[in-house]
């Protein structure tokens, strides 16, 4: 049996830029650190068919994509504070938040530079799909799915997954789907895609009342399907939900799929709350592979550093069609 290869786009690392997030109680909850990416790379390096390349996309092209996603005023705001903050300075007070959510993610020196590298990485992976690859994986950080038209939150500043969607569309691929399997609901992605009727969006997530963004959410159209769990789903429940979303994406006519990948669905993730084992990612990968659509994977959450290697390895095994004996 011939096997696919996984084309991995690596982000140019910006040292020292580690945003923090603050919980609803005002406590610092954790760091989105460079080490996360290294742990994921270690898992992918164990796979037989994995090619790594550093993301190469022109700044001009990044701008054309970002300007289709985010408001110009918001991009200018990020660019300003990117330069204006120095050292350990943080900015918490700003108007760019989703409705009904308090600012939880501070701005820091270099925030826009770091976020643009994440977007560059997602765009590069989407370009791999446009060139004919079946599987591409963008190892972005910080994540992006909570970033909306003119807001940031939950570690997210620019929406990497939607940047990948728009890149695919720009290359002539369509309709495009986006399935978000992060523990948290991608409120930014949902809002951005509400105005794009040619993009299908599906999400499986922890109840938005119990978890971020801590408010009720509703699909914007028939082209959006949300599957929330108010309890920790069993592996069977979770995998069935993924199968349902893929079936709906196929019936919508999707020619390619972007996947917002969150490894925070597993047991003991510091920002999660479910009890799924890392091994579930092999089956998740298999289900996505069986869709026979080109897949552009974009990294979102996943903060249990000791498990990221195994999650990425299992996911890759499933995507590439390797059976563990």
C-alpha cells in the first residue's frame, strides 16, 4: 500500500514572545510557549512520511490575505502596540474584544510580528494544498481561532485557520470547509465565516456556557454546525460527532478542508476539562483521511507539554494510514 506524505510548515520562531492568558477570576492561567511547537515536531518526526519546511510567504501576500479577514483599523492597532510596548510591558485595556467578553489576553512587545509569523505558516500550508499536496500541517503559534474581524482573545490575535481558508479560495479551490476540533469554540472563526456563504464551518467543543467564550453561541446559517458537549464525551461520542461533521461538509460540496487542531481535548490538559486519551487522535486522523479531501491542518490549542508529542504522532499515524500492530 502506498502512503501519503505530510507536508509540515514550520514557523520562524520569535524568541521571548510568550503571551499569557487570564482566567475569568483574574488569575494567570498559563503560557503559550515556544516549547509547545517543539513537542509537536518531536511527535511528527517519529512518522515515516513527514516533510518539514520553513514557511516562505511574501509580506505583501500576507497583507492581502489579512486585509480580507480583519478590519484595517484592528491590524493597525496591533502593529502600533507591537512597537510601542517594550520589555515586559503589557497592555490589557483596549476596545477590541468580542461582544460579551472581557479582555483576557494582554498585548506585548512584538505581538504583531509573532502573530504574522503564525499567519504566514498557515498560508504556506494552504499553498502546499493548492500545489497538489493532500496533507499539509501548519505549526502556528499563537493559535488564532478566537480572533474575529476586529477582536482578539483567548491567546489569539490573527485568525490563522481563516487565513488558510481564504488562501485556498484565492487559489481557485472551493467550496472550502473548516472543522474546528479544539476544546474551545472558535468564536472568531465562526464570526469571520458568517459572511462567507461559500465556506462551511463545523465545530465540536465544550459548552460555551461552561468554557470560553462563556456565552451562548448560535450558527449564523445552514452552513454552520455546532456540536457542544456539556460533559466530557466518551471516545465513541466524540468520534461520532467528527463523522457527522465530515458527512455534512461533504454534502455541502467541500473540495478541501481546513482543520483547526486542538490537542486540549485530552485528559489533564491545563486549559481543557475532558478525559479523552491521546490515542484518540489516531482514530480522528483516520476519519479525516477517509474523507478523501485535501486537508490543511492548522495548530490551535494543546497545552499539556508532556502529551503533545504522542498526540501529534497518533494523529499523523491516522492521517497517513498507518496501522499500529
